C-alpha cells in the first residue's frame, strides 16, 4: 500500500512527465518553425510521395507506423519517411 508520502511522489512524477511532454511539444513546434534543410510534407504530399491514398496515411499515423509531427491540428512528415514494418 502507498503512504501519503508515496502518493506525493507519484503526483510529482506525473508533473515531471507533463513537463517533459510540454518540452517535447515545444521543441517539435520549434523544429517546424526553423526547419529549412529537411522539408516537411503535408498529408497530401506524403500520400503522393508514398503512392498511398490519404486515408491510408492517416491509418498508418493512427497505428504509429509512420513518423509524424503534429502542430495544432495538422500533421507533418519529414521528407524521406517510410512506413515501419
């Protein structure tokens, strides 16, 4: 069983995880702003490059089989992406 001090450590760990997620989110957003040498593709561009239908690209994203970045409600892909097996 957890004591009250154990639960405060769990809360503290949750705050750390939340902070780490926020930092990762900020860094990805910054990467989208500064990224010049690596072209970012939209869903349509990624689908065309992979010779896939747009719904198939979304399916691969949902299955975590394709690397992506999300900014606001938009998905972006790095040029040179390929589906994971």
